[in-house]
C-alpha cells in the first residue's frame, strides 16, 4: 500500500486539503471522470454530504469504498 499523500482543492472558493492513499486518490479521479465531473466538483459534493463529525479525508475514503462496493454488487 502506498503512503498517504496530501492533495489541495478549492471548495466553494476556499482552499483546503485532504490526505489519502494513492489508491483512493486514483479511484476518486476515476469516479469523477466516469460521471463527467471534475474531481473538485466531486470532492465538494462529498464535503457537503459528510457528517460534521467526519473529516474530509475519511469521508472521501468512505465514498470511494461505497462506490466500489456498488460497482462490484452490480456485476
């Protein structure tokens, strides 16, 4: 497994960062591309929908995991 890397993104006009493993980052990019969206747009949606108690990095990991589980279940 790869190291955790920090990534910067602009959400609603302010810069923030999240830290995830490369595997999660690549899947996040793929999911954004697959849906015809920018990665920033998808991260913004994840940020809006996450519980206040969850940090953005964890919310991204959980989003990617849920999307992959849904893909596997659909096959």
